[in-house]
């Protein structure tokens, strides 16, 4: 079996609970067996942005969601405030900082 056959692309991900996918600390207030990758995509992506925009968590997002889905949520997310977060997300997903909801340049 080739490596290509083992790849799963974000648009091919079937809906299933997030249990065991993300660190449980990100979803401390919900039952991860009742939160689903596809059905609750906006909630999941927002929660990761809220608590961690560091490569490990973003790598997992990239595995389950398309760049387009992540970009759209990043631009409308109301819980991204730090310059560090804007910088990381801007570079990683090719988003102009001015496109973020709460970005302010001084």
C-alpha cells in the first residue's frame, strides 16, 4: 500500500466525536464524545483558536479541516486578540491581519 493510499484529505473526513483527537484541556467543559468533527466544526475550530494557536493544535486542525474552513473561521472568530495569535494565523493561513475581527494596528 502506498503512502498516497493512507492519506485522508479534510473533505473526506467522516463525522465522528473529537474524543481522543484533541487534548481534553481544550474541551474541559463539554463531553468530547458528544462533540463531532464535522457537525460542530465551528465550535471546535473556535475553541482551538481560543486556547492555543501553536503548531501542534493547528496541525490537528489542518488534518481535519480545509484551509478554507480554517481561514473563514479565523476571520470571524471573536476570541482571537493577541498579536502573537494574529501573527501565527496570518502566516500559516495567508490571512491579512486586517481581515481578523479584532485586529488593531497601532
